[in-house]
């Protein structure tokens, strides 16, 4: 048991784990925005009309911020330390922004759906019944996870190295492959000049 507890921080700070979790949460936010968030039933001059309002219409910012977070997740996997911290902060803010936009729809579904309802019925500020589905709740939860993942990447990213894969460090701490690459370049230069590099 003590060994399992000791290995937990290392597992949680692993680059692939953080990036994958952030990407999944961001894509969940984007996917939720495509579903119906508000089901509005309004009375027109002829008959009641039901309009299903997608999250991308009720809260367009959620869709955009979900894509920003997904792009940020991929960027943290390949960026250097300074850029990684900046991108992780952007992911954190994107999650908070998507969370705020989702909560705004939950607080005022009629206001969030009015534009889509007006386009569908031709009526401005139409009254009626505006029922919230489960999707904005799920989007809010996913957005909160994105924000958590952004903070997670901000902290865990400090321990990520920028070294190339499969590159071992030499005795002095410098990459062992550096000297070998230098020798290979010298050999090619010698061949180009018509000299025998093995002499």
C-alpha cells in the first residue's frame, strides 16, 4: 500500500494523463452544446409551437470555449514550459467561461432561447413555457472539469521535461546524443569534402 500511495503523484502528473483528461472534458463541453438545452412551447396566432433550442444557440460561447479548451489541451502536449503555463491558464479561463455561460442559461432559459424562438416563430419576446433539459447541467459539469484540468496542467506541467523522447542524459546532465550528432555531422562534412572520416 505505501508503494501505491507513493506512485500516485507521479501518475497524476504524467503528461499524457493530464492532456487526455483535458481533451475529453473539452470535447464533452462541445458535444453537450450540440444537444437541446431548452424546449420552448409558445402560443402563436394559430396554435402552440414547440421549439427545441440547442446549446449552440442558447449559449454560443460554450461551443467556442469548448473548442478553445480542446486546442489548448493539444498545445500543452507539445509546448515549452512558458507557453505551457500560458495555455494552461487559457484552458482554465475557458472552463470558467463555459461554466458561467451554462449557468446563465439555467438561470434564465427564456432569455437564452428568445432569439432562436423568434427566428422559428416570427414572434419577438414570445411568452410560453421554457423547459430546461439535462444537457446544460452536463455542460456545466464538463466545463467545471475543464477548469480543474487547466489548473491541473498548470501545476503538473512544471515537472514536465522538454527533452526529446528516447534521449538519455550524459554524465554531466547534458543529452548524451549531442556528441553523437556532432560526430555524425563531422563525418558527413568530411565525406562531402572527399576526405575519409575514419582516417
